């Protein structure tokens, strides 16, 4: 690893940790938290859109992977939409029809676990863009 690559990695990890600390400091489900999610998501989307595509023909394994992930994402989004619409009050969590964030709230309400949750989310997004 060259010195430039090492510094790039250090800066990237520092940015991810700083973003996780800032994001975890906000109360969930508010505008500051929403903005804290949108900023890194926008950065990752821009990086993904600017990434050059390969001209080679994708393998059948890639097609199967895309199919499986598409089905999983579709199922998750369908569950989220159904649970959200079924809530009696859209501004409050309902345990009768819980969304994913409602289920994760008890785990992620503590400071250190919120930071870990943010780090996992940021790392997963970065891995999706760089692989």
C-alpha cells in the first residue's frame, strides 16, 4: 500500500466515523436526522453514478445475484410500505404493524449502539459502491 493510499484510507475512515458520531447525536425521526441520512446517501449515489461501467458481458452469477437482491429489496420495501400505511398515526411508531425502524429502535436508542448502527450503514453503502 502506498503512502497516498494509506492517507486516503485514513481520511475515509475518519469521515465515516465523524459522520456516524454526528448522525448518532440527533434524535431519531426528526429533520436533523433525516438530513444526516440524506447527505451521505447523496454522496454515495453521486459516487456510484460517476463510477465507470464495465463493457464486459455480465456473468449468469451476477444476474442471479441481482435477481435475489431485487426480490429481497422489493419484499423489504413492500413490508415497510404496508406497515407504514397501516399505522394509526403516521408520526408515531406502532407495534401492531411495526416498520423496520420501529423494530430497531430499542436496540439503537443507546448512544454507542447508535454509532455502531451508523457505522454499519455507512460501511454497507460504501461497500456497495466500491465493489
